[in-house]
């Protein structure tokens, strides 16, 4: 017996039973029949190396499903035992910045005790080769199964029958485009490349905590990074110091922020300093560490997260804090950042990407900061108000298809 649902049937069923179809398609990522394993099918035996085939759309899709089921942990034999820290990196398609991140990880103290989980929404031989070249710790790759790359001409990709972004609703209704009834709060229609990041972030959050076998029994925080981040050499030392400080001095701190957007200019002065604050998108979305307890709080707001009209996961999270999550999220913040942002291009800026400049800037900053790394103890330098921070939602997330798909990630 095999579980199959061809994606070509997805669109035809969207208007009839989208929730059920989405659930079935999602489940295809996770389910392989017992017969496949019992009979020794090498294509699905857990622990085997998951081979990626890029030759055709069907082969690529099959590779994604296989890899998410097998969950082959690279270097597991070299680094046995449970991980002391789990880092999850959301990866799109900026290989040069990804190389910088990996270079920084390799230089991190005690990195051999980490489990690195790379969550991909763009699939290429180059990016796979970069990640699979890591030899200094355990590595797991997971793959967002609703990437627009797998659905290039249908939802959740960009269907040619979708309404154009800037059409008026009247024009859209007259044209009969698929999502005419559902523009966002500002009258714009969905763009697949805009919505994908929030989809990926929410799917990843659920998949890591609920489906990653290597996470079973792990009781620590999970730190979320992106491909254009760069960690400092004392990253793990500082994480352990923050955990100890939280236990002794801030037991009601829900989250940790290992990074900030201030760079290294004032690092020597603030290297050993932390503060407490209410979680804010613009300040605490880099090097964010959450526990399983906070994950459950977020999943309790699944509907609110998935229907709030903002295409940014972090602004949506700020909306939940003090709203659906009645007590605003309190965060313990590293004032001397242990995570740098190297990306000079991204979702809205595609041109003039110069990762070599970012690398040079980081190296120069580290030269001035190196003597202030590995502080022996942390000092609380301030306590900001912990309260709900209202903001103007950004839109881009008005399509009910996005809402339904997003809500189903947590129902598997």
C-alpha cells in the first residue's frame, strides 16, 4: 500500500474541500506505509541517505517527500549522543551568504555538540552540496513541501489564473480570476513569492517540534536563524550563560534573543550585558530561541497566526503577543549581539548583492570584538516594559487559500 495524491488534482478540489485536500497533501510528506519499511524498501528505510534527484518536477517532488520521511542525520556516527543545542536555519537561495554562516558555525566553540537543522524552500544541487559538506557536527536537512518551486503554475505557487496584484476588486470580479473575492486589507492580491516565507516559517516551527525524530527527548531551547546570519565564536558559551541567568533571575522570560540589529560597533562595552523586554519584531527576530512550552503557546494561536493579514511571520508574532497570547511574551536580550545580519539583499532587494563586502565587514568587526568574547558572567542592564505593541499590519496575506493551507500545518 502506498499513499499518493497527485498535485495536479489539488486545484480542481480547492473550491470544494480545500482543508481536506491540503491535509492529505501535507500528510504525503510524513507518511509512508508500514509495508514499505517492513519489506525493506531501500527508498524509505529510516536512516538511509536520502538521494535528491533534480531531473524533473516529479523527481524533485518525490525527493522532498522522501527526505522529510527519512530524516537522515549527517555525521551522526561521528558525533553520537544527544545534542546540547539545536539550531534551525531557514534557507532560500543565497548560497554565498549560507557559506558565510557555515564558516561562522565551524569557528564556534563546542560546535561538535550542536544539531544543525537546515529548512529549505528552494532546492538546488549547489545548496545541498554546501550543507552536506559540513563535517563538524550533526546536520539534518528538511524541505518545505509547499515551495513555489514545486508548484510553479498553481497554488501555493503563482497560478496564471490568479488576480494580478494591483487589480481593483471590481475588475477582478469581472475578469473572473481565481481569488477575486479575497484581496488583502489594502486591496492587493497575493504574490506567491511574498507569502512563501511566512508559510515556510510556520510549517518549519511545527515540523521541527513535532516531526523531527532527532528532537525527541530534547528539552532545551531551539534557536532560529536565517541563511544570511553569522554567529560569533562564543555563541554557545553565551547561550549557556543566558540559560543560567534566566533560571536564576528571569524565570518568567519566555524567549531568548541571541542577536540584535546593532552590529559590533559598541560590542566591547555591552558584551556581558542583557536586558528584559516585551518581544518586538524589529528588535528580537534575529537569533530567537524558544522552548517547547512557548511553541505550544504559539500553536494555540494557530488560527490567529494564519489569518492575520501580514505576510511577515515576525510582525504576526508581535500581533499575537498580548493578544491571542494573553500575557505578552517576555524576552531576555543579548545587548552584545551573538548573531550578525550579513544580508544586503533579500525579499525586496534582489540586485547588487555583495557577500564579499559582508564578509570583510564581519572580519573587521570581529577583530575589534575578540577580546570581549566569552564574558565570565552576565549583567542585567535594564528592564523595559513588557506590553502589547500594536502596529499597522502590512497586508499581503488576505487570500483564504493561504489561511487554509497555513492552518493545516498544525493538524498533522
